[in-house]
C-alpha cells in the first residue's frame, strides 16, 4: 500500500491524503508545446530542482473535502524533506532521501515507504522522474510551468503535478509554488507554498525524528 492510500485511510487524517498535491491548470484548449519546446522546459525544471540545495517555505495543504492544514516545509539535497505541521496536528512526515516516514504521535505509530513508491519521488529525485516521466501541461501563462509526472506502467504510484513560477531569485529562475499529488483512487491533496527561502542553513538533524513506539518490542 502506498503512502497516498495509507494516509487517506487514517481517521482524522484526510488532509494528509497523498502527503501532498494542486488542481491541474485548466487551460486545456491551449495546444501542448512542440516536443522540442517541452524538452527545453523540462530541462529548466530539472535544473531548478537540482539547484535547490536547501529551501524552507510555509505550506497550506488542502484535501478534497476542503480541510486545510498549515506548517513549515524544509528541504535539503539530496532527497531530504520535512513537513512539520501546526501544533494541532501531532504528526510529522520526514524523508531521509531513501524512504518517507509518517510519525503519528497521537497513536504512537510509525509507517515507512520507499520514496520511489510515492509521487514525492518526482520532487526529491528529479533526475530520475521529471525528465523521464514528465509532461508539460498548458497554463496559458508564459511565467507559469505545470509539469505532470507519472509512470504509466505503475499507476499505483500516483501522479504529481508540479507548478513553477518564473522568479529571478529562485534556483534556475523557477520557483516551486505548489503541487498536486493524486493517488490511484483519485484522492487529491493540494499543497501551496509561500515565503520560500533558498540556500538557508539547515542541519541534518532536521530530518530525524523521535520514535513514539515503546522501546520494548520495537522492530529493529
């Protein structure tokens, strides 16, 4: 079971479904860019993601029912990410670059999934996913890029749509502003970023966590 499905099934955790998703831009009447242009823009996105050595941002995460949770996102290359939710949500999502871990302190549970099984793999491993599986979607705005990433041979891994806006102060001139993760059951979550800060000091300890499970009998 992938993280999108698992999180969706958790009671009182519907806003975490997908650990993370934005509505796909709707300008569908606009034709797709020619293949060469798509390749150039996908290269720009890959360069922008690779250019993020560290980033902090505020996030607002909304599930399909309209419930919104807020918190702080921290990223650090290679492949590390942390979603620290507001105080009313006693849980944490952390990636160490290899696996994505959900820690629920209310019920003292810990769940872990390979990054490759989550749509977040496209965000954390752009060299593998964005260029190979990405498709440029029309937006009608030359300053906004929308990239849909999915592996058609593994639909159970879900789909993520990354939204970038052109910004001179962002790595590669593109600022990650939001994304949409859609799981195999069509459950969608929207994450919108604000107050992005690049190149800020981030300690490796930011991607560790306190294990809430009892030490006795804990899996090793």
